């Protein structure tokens, strides 16, 4: 085995671990537009999915899944959570520099998937 491949493969593995979860990229992309409150973020993600015809997801983002996604992204250093003081203060989420960097890094992968979309879909259909 060629040891030069190990850091590359480990890096890909680490990146994919950060991107785990069906909604991670959608949430990060919604936050790329700026700081958002929880309900606004959820609506934004679901509005985009509805507008594109639910091609990425078959059902809307739920509160539980959004909370889990936000918690993981915060633990991974991709987003920051800011809570206003007081019992009923708002909670805001924003991308960190690392989160913005990850979205830039994912763009070539998305472009690759768009280029091969039809071929990938055809292969998946053949396997069904």
C-alpha cells in the first residue's frame, strides 16, 4: 500500500464525517445567507426544498432533526449559536469561518454530481 494515500483518504473520511446527516448541507447553505433564528432557518430550508420539488429530501425538515443537525454542526465548529439574554430571548445561528470554508470546498463535489446526475440516477435505477 502506498502511504501517500493515507492522509488523503483520512482527510476525505474526516470531511464526510462532518457532512454526515441528510440535512447538514441544506442547513449550512441556508446559513450562508446570513445569521438566522431557529424558526426562520427551518422555514428557509423547507421553502427551498419545496421550491425545487423535494428532489433532495422526501419530507420536510422536522424540529428534532434540525436541532440534532445544529447541535452536531456546532460541535464540529461549523456554526455558532447566540442566545439573547432572558427567558424568551431569541436564539440565532451563523456560520463560522470553518463552516463557510466547508461550503466552498463542497462546491466542486456538487458540480461533479450535477455533471453526472443522469448517469448516476440511471445506475441507481438499474440497481433497484
